[in-house]
């Protein structure tokens, strides 16, 4: 029987495999997985504050603020004032284009990684992960 420690380590190894492969694929369009993930969340949740995006991307407010400044310097996002002191970035046309290019690149990474599983196994894996996430 697999130990819980080994199972946890396997989950982490799969995550790192995905991150490395996605970083390699996204480098072809000048992005990292962290940058692409920020663009993804901004595309999926327009109007989000910098704080909201920091939470969604597992970063501190300060780290995400630094990332947002870099994305703004590259012309991928523009900062717009929100209610109160909130800054609500928006994707620029260039940011949206790179995000969409990244969608197909990251999809390819995941298709290759999960390729050995059939449709039933993919559904079972999804169900098990959802169950674990719901229990915490």
C-alpha cells in the first residue's frame, strides 16, 4: 500500500512536471507560467482587484503587485482605478492575444501529461481530487 507521504509527494511531482513543461512551452511566446496564470485569472475574472488576483494565484499582495507592474511594463495589462484604493487591472489587446496563445500551449502540456488515462480514468481522477478539495 502506498503511504500518504509518498502519495503527497507524487501529487507534488506531477504539479512540478506540469509547471516545468508549461514554462518551457510558454517561453516560446515570452511568458512564464506565473505570468500566464495571472493573465488567465484576469481574463476569467475581469474587474478583479490586485488583492483578488494575488489570492487566486497563490501570491502575496506585494509579490502580485510586482508581477502586475512587470506585466504593465510589457503592455500586457493596464491598471484601472477601482472603488476606493483598489486597483483593477485590465488585459490589453496584446495581453489577451498572449493569453490565448498560452491556452493552446498549456492545453498541449496537459493533454500530453494526462494522455495515458482514458476518459473514465480522467473522470475518476477529477472526482477524487474534487472530493479531497471539498473535505478541507
